[in-house]
């Protein structure tokens, strides 16, 4: 039985993503994100996976405009469940990074080797 049968891979995927609830708000957020380059949606009856290459940026102003109502970090937390990649919440957006090195400036990750 090969490792690939169970999806085991050793290379870096360069992907990140989040699962959104399939609600009216989650649907609009998924549609906005799905229109961006490098973003793919996978829809299920009760949830929508949003997968992106390297970086997903949930811009609150853009999402507020699309929804016609305020969108912020608390709304993001309410409609999202699982995620993969490094998640960073800022006042005006939520970012998901595929690689921790790309999030270094936000998470205090030191890229320089210490001797």
C-alpha cells in the first residue's frame, strides 16, 4: 500500500485555506475570495473551503462593501472554522500565509540564524 493512497506528501504545498460556514454572509465572502487569482472554492452543503496559493487576504473594507454591512474580525471568526497556514488578524484584514517565513514580520519569526 503506497503512502499516496492516504495523501501523504513530503513537498511543500504553498497552499493555505479556511473553511467558511455556508450562510448568506459566508457565501458572499466566498464569492469575493473566489474571484481572486490563485483562489479556489470547494463547496459542500454546510461549508465552503477557500484555498489559496501562498497568501489569502480577507480585506474587511472590500467585504463590507460586498455585504452591504460591517465586516470585521469578529464576523470572520463567526463564519470560519478550520484553517491551515499561518493566520494573522489585523485591524483591517485577516491574512493566511502558506509559509511561516512569509508571515515573519507579523509573528515575530526570526529568519536569521543565531549562533
